[in-house]
């Protein structure tokens, strides 16, 4: 039997991807109240990761391993002059509005699979120059994050809120504490792994960013 996922498994992966994309990243114009709750999104992420990273029992185990994925920004990534940013207009992001051009994807703050009771987390995928809002489940925008610079080792993340703009150098796997208003948050640039041949070096031009709200 050829090595790889079966047609049935591929169809399942595609289904999980469509459901996750629709539930976690509602299309423009959607009211944000998707059919998928936050816990269901997490379960879908886990199932999708298991199918994508898993190997079929046909000899693939000796060929496919879990390999760290490198973040390589696109060569034409725009420069962000974040020092010129003013204070955030929260209303500009209300009702899923996108006041800036961005290729980022993101979830809203919600319960996560780990952490302390009351913690809320958001997951985003963004490249250099991309912007994404940090919103609660009701759609209120607490601040936006701009990926100003970075490479495979660190990101310069700009937090723009009603307090103004703050720049944070976030190193891989090292959380950085942020205070916005009277609330505490953490920014994290985690290591990600994908299934690949041991001699391959998989890359991506969108960094995974985790924002955690600490009560």
C-alpha cells in the first residue's frame, strides 16, 4: 500500500480544516457567533494535528518524524514605522471590521486547554507587517498586535491600545508580560512542529502567536 494518508483520512482532514476555519476565523460579515464553541475549536485543532502529524501504519513511521517548522518572512515584507502610531480607535474594529489590510488569521479570547483557572487565550498566525485584534467573545477590541519585525528566533510585536503603542521583543518560547489598562497579558512566540522527512526543513511565512489574558 502506498505510504501516506488514505482518501478517507484526507477527506477527514479537509473537513476538520473547513470546520476550524469557519468556527475560529468567521468570514467577513459574519456576526462572530459561530456554531463552534471555543472548546470545540480546541478539540478540532487537536484532531487535525493528530491526523496531519500522525503516520499511517504502512512503513511511514521510519520516514516521517516531527520536525521544527522555521519562520521565514517573505523577502518583500513591509516595514512598520510603529513609533508614528497614535492611540487605538476601538470602534474601528467593531463588528468584525478590518480598518487595515492584513493577511493574519486569529481567534477571539477564550478558554484554553491549559493554564490557570480564568485564563483566556487567543491564537493568531501573522507575518511581518500583519495586524490582528485581541478581542473578547463579545467582539470588544482590547488592543491590536502588529508584527513589526522578526525572524525565526524572535518577533518585534507592537501592542497598540488606548494607552498608545508599546514595542516588545518576544524571543522564541519565552513569554513576555504586557499591561494594557489594568489587565495583564502574555505574548508568546512558540515553537511549532510538523510531520516531515528527517532531512527536510519545513518553513512558513506566518508566525504562530499566542496571547494569554491573566485575570
